């Protein structure tokens, strides 16, 4: 699937999402943002205010100078992504 197809599906189902670079650190040179949509929350450690759980849609695209979200990027995998937020 393309990014456009994934994002159109999320929008049609009123699922909010945002772009994030490099869900997997080793992919930081791919040049494509990943999409995250929040599906839940777990207890956070004392030093963070939130421990959100996301579904991460990982995309690949042509090598670019800047990390961008292009509608033609191809979906390569879908993963659960726990993400600590509001940490000291």
C-alpha cells in the first residue's frame, strides 16, 4: 500500500495520526517519515507523564535529502510502538 492509501483509510475512520521520523533508529537514512496512531496507554514510570501505545506504520521511499512524508511512499511493516512522553 502507499502512504496515501493508508492515510486515506485512517482519515475515513476518524483515526488521528501524525508523522514521526525514525521509529526504528537503523532506518533513519531511509528518508521517509513513519505514521503513528495512538491506540492506548499504560502506566508511566515516575519520571514520565505518559506511556502511550501506538500502531506504527513504517514506510520506505526514495532516498531524500530531508525526511519527508510523500504520498507515494510504500508501507513496509506495521508494529506496536510504546512511546514514553513527557519525561524529565
